């Protein structure tokens, strides 16, 4: 083997090492980006309806979710529910168990986390990030019952006692 062949072989080996390094770095950045995105999942109204069914009833088939959505709304087309749940899986909102003939979907996001994100966004956009302004608006609302007001007072008293 000539010196030229050895040099070419060494260059090819270095190129493979470099391409592998670049590819691994790319994958690492994509994983970081994906983790950051999953922290701030903000579902649409329709996606939230699907998540609500799954949070309430647990892992379910598309048919079950579809039937529950139809109980809540006007007629929803089955294929629309199916496509929506497939898209939600791609977005990382749902997980799908494909071990059986009927695929079982379950939420991939915690209810508290999603609701916390939505509440935070609502508070930021409607009340300039002020939790006290939000609470005052809630307490001044005609929909707040006496029982709910008593429960809030009890929570506040318990918080004061804890300090």
C-alpha cells in the first residue's frame, strides 16, 4: 500500500469520526430541545377535551374517547378523533400501547402540569402575572358559591397557621 493510499485511508477515518461527532452533537441538541418543549405543552381546546377524558377515565381506546366526546358535544366524527389522537401522540401529549389489536392511548403529560401551564399563561395574559388580581376576580365572581368561599377561607387560615 502506497503512502498516498495510507493518507487517503486516514483522511476517510478522520471524516467518519468527525461526521459521527457532528451527528451525536445534533442528537444531543435535539434531545435538549425536545425536553424543553415538553415542559411547556399547551394543548388546544380540542386536545384538552381528549386529555380530560383520559385523565378522568384512564387509558382508553379511540372509540371510548370518541363516545365520551360525543356525550359532551355535538356529533364528533370518529376519524377526526382518531387523527387528533394520532397527532397528539406525535406531539408527545399521548402514549399509545400497540400490543393489542385495539390501540390504547394514555396521557403522556401530567394533568397538574398542563393545567398549571394554562393557568400561568392565563394569569400572565389577563392579569399581568398578578396572582392576587386573579384571586380577587375569582372571589368577586357570581359563580363562586358560599361553600367555595368558606373552603378558600379555611385554606388561607391553614396557610397562616403553617407560617
